[in-house]
C-alpha cells in the first residue's frame, strides 16, 4: 500500500512512475532517461574520467589522493556529474564497482556548500542493511573525508549503545547506520532526522531480502520531504519494488545502470568441481595443499558448516577462523581486521561476508557450498579480482546444492568451466573425529559419538545392557577408527534396511550421479578449451574411438 500525503503532484508523479516501470520492462527498453555503462569496454582505473575534471574542492581532492584514486570507475563517471549538482539518482551497481566512493565524494563536496547548515547537527544520513557494510562505509569515509573537517559516526548493533548515543549528542555531520539501531536512537531523541539534507540508501535490494523494508519506510517517513533533500539510492538490481520505493520517497531520480556481471565475473577465473558430499573436505584440503594461494575466503551456506569446517581445517594444520552471525560485533570486527591486515590468511564465512567486506589481495574465493541464490554467487566471487586485479573462484557442487547451478549460469551468461581432478587431489583428513554439521543439528554430543579409548563409544542400556553397532568412519574422516553407535542410531540403521527406506537411500546415493549427469547433459562440448595440466583450468573431454 502506498503512503498517502497532501502532495498535489502525487498523481502526476504516479503516472511518471508507471511510465518508468514500463520503460524498463523486458518488452520495452528506452535509453532516453537512463545512463548505461558497458563495463566490458571500460576497464577499471584505466580509461575512466580523471577526478581532476570535476572541479572538486582541495579538501576532497586530497582525500581522493590519499585513497589512491586517479580515474573514475563507470558508476562514478556516470553518477558524479548528476549528484554534484544536487539531483537524485537511482543506480544499479554492485559492490566492488566504486559506488561507495561515488556517494561519499558527493556527501563531502555538497555538505561544504549547503547554506544554513549547522555544524554538529546531522545533515547527511547513509543507511546500510548490514553492520559490516556500515563499518566499511565509515572506514572509507575516514580516508576520503580526512581533510574536510566533517564528523562521522557509524551506528549499528553489537557495539556499546551509550557510547554511540553520546557521539550523536556531542554532534556529528554524517550518520552511517543500520535501520534497527537508528530507529532506537530516533525514539530516544538521540538522533533527530528533521535536518537531513542528503540521504543515501545503499544495497536497497538487500533491505527487502533481509526484511528491513518496514524499518526503512519508518525512517524515510520522518525525514524532510523528497523535494527538500537530495536522495541517492544504490542497488544490485533496480527491480519493480525498488523503483516503487524511489517513486514514493525520491524526487524523480535519474536511473543509472552498470552491468554487474561484467565487473565481477569476467575478471575472475572460475572453475567448478562435481563431487560427492563426503569428498568435499578431502578435495578442499587438496586444493589448499597444492594450489598456490595468498589469501583465501571460503563460503559455506550455514553457520553449522562454517563451525565444523573451521575445526576440520584447524585439525589439518591450517591457521583459519570462522565468521558467522553467532559472534558478537567485537569478535566479528576482530576477525575481519585480522583478515584485512594479512595476519589471517584463511577465513571461512557465511554470506554475512559476501557483501560489504572489502579486502585487498584475496587470491581465491572457494564456494565449499554452492550458493542457492544466483546473485549471492556473483557477490561471493566479487570478493576477489577487485579494482582490476586477478583472482580465482572455485566452487564445489555436491548433490545437495547443484540444483542452483543452472540459475547461476543463466544469470552470469556463461557456463562455469568444469574440472575433473584425479585421486592425487583428494588429501586425507588428519584431524580428529569431529561431528559434522548434520550431526550437530540432531542434538548435543553423546558419549557414543566419541571414538576409541576405554569406556568410550558404548551407550549402556537398561540394567547395564549394551546395545551397540560398530561402523567405520567415512572417507573424509580418519580411516580405520571404529565408532560405536548408540541405541537410537543403531535402530535408525535397522530401519534403513526396510524396503521403503532402501528406495530413499538409493535416491540419496543418486544425487551425486545427478550432479554428474546434469553436467553431461548441459555442457557444450565444442566450447570446451584444450587439455591443461592445471587443476583450476578446465580439461577437455575426450571421446574414445
């Protein structure tokens, strides 16, 4: 439901909005009111417009020089001429395209020229969906705005509430915030939105995906009206719901489109492995053991998998840490800072790190689990090959997550090269027996799950009777270690021998065959490159005569 107000031009704007939506439908594409950048013909940091041509103030130019920027990226080149004039924009731009610098440069330059602005009273508001992204924007702003004299504060959960409230009350010019914590301060009168002159909404599509749209609307309704402030919106996609948001709360923004795939995908050397679930860990150990890498970011789909995999890699001698939502904000910041500084070379994370984590020199991104959302794949591999640098992305497609592969390949517009490793790439797991993520979800650890040793591995039943069944651990766990299963697990195994259960088991075993069969059916064999000796370069398919 659209918000009604007393705006006499609302119906006129409603008609304009529907024209915009129609214009960007798949059946009608007009470029009369949009700016589009084909980044495939505009390499990063080479052919872009120099920042010196924008006639920026000396203070802002010094910050740009401190950041090491000389020429614009496509989104900067398209947006800055518009935003520096105080006009609204809605930009489709991915993380890693330079959009943060685009709106920060505008903020610093415009705030210095706005009349009747009272220093120490917030005049600019940047809203981000995640803590990591808000912190990254703040850190970038500290560099770009170092010489402007403008004060900034980052407001998000997990950090001392009173400390942030004190910073707001002492006076700031720019507030960078996540929706939830900002609303808290608005209700406590620590943040007064009535004097905001410039608004930035970053990652607008994620506001919808993460359920923050109600909070965002709550904030926007309490800001000055759209004609009394400048608004900038950035999103990975300008979907119809995002465009509706621009209609409600922005002043006829100009749309800018930067093709995301050309920036983040074509610059990354991609490869895909079809493996069974129990082979993923041995193959990951082989990749880390044989491949030359400097800094690696590994993604898993669940927190339980991240925790299990972290312990497994530690047990195999890799200095690694995990990043999940279970960590408090101070712990998360500590891990991220260690990874950024280079003290930590190997980081395992959920999609909490796929957006807003800007780290230089990430040599490899490994999808231990193939993401279920096609856009998450692009965001993940976008953590490497940033700012024109090279990088590799490796994905392990098991029977559980291979179903999203078709959507991913359709989204990026190309087939991901498939690699078939030989046995030498499957390294033995040298860690102690650690319960898998699936086992953790089933409940707390029991005595019967611990292997070996006197008095272990046996679950006594009633009257001291022992109901046990011995099973050897799978290939990914240490060989030759017997595990004594408790009564419940033994009962589950007996049930698995029933006719109906055997059918279900066969379905599960067929998952890996489906993964391989899917590749065989969908691969264009004529397009495969010649044979290579490198693991991360695809090998050709030979047909026997």
